[in-house]
C-alpha cells in the first residue's frame, strides 16, 4: 500500500498547490476546478486512512 499512500499524498499536495495558484491569479474557474480536485483527493485519502495533514506545498 506504500505506493498508493504516496500517490494519494502527491495528489493532495498538487491539488492544494493548484488551488493556491488559481486563487493567487484570481482565476475563479481554475480555483473551482482545483477545489473540486482537492475535495476528491482528500475524500479518497480519508477513505483509505491516508494522513494528508503534512501535504502542504
């Protein structure tokens, strides 16, 4: 499960980064898409017991 855990953490980290970048750029559409991606990534990680608290960019 190590590969899955790492992939889940990377997905969360990248989604948070994309959301931050979209907000910084003032791109409302990109922020909405990134927020949905982050919510999905967090939901999947949580469902599988993956800790994502430290996955900040």
